[in-house]
């Protein structure tokens, strides 16, 4: 019975590992989003300049 109780009370370590991986994915997604926004702002000013010429 001791083995059964040990198995029932211990939580798998993979759950903590999965949470860390998920957090890192979220961080990478946010970083990519901010990078894209910065790049689009650069294009926005050049597009406004082109529209002013027309």
C-alpha cells in the first residue's frame, strides 16, 4: 500500500516542465508581436510619405 500511496500523492514533474515551456512560448509570442509592431511602424511613415506625393 505504501507504493500506491506514494504514486497517488506525488505529482508528475512533467507538469512543471510543461508550464515553463508554455510560459516561454507566450514570452516568445509577445516578443514577436512587439517586433512586428516596430517593423510596421517603420513602414507606416514611408507609406504616409508616398501617399503625400500622390
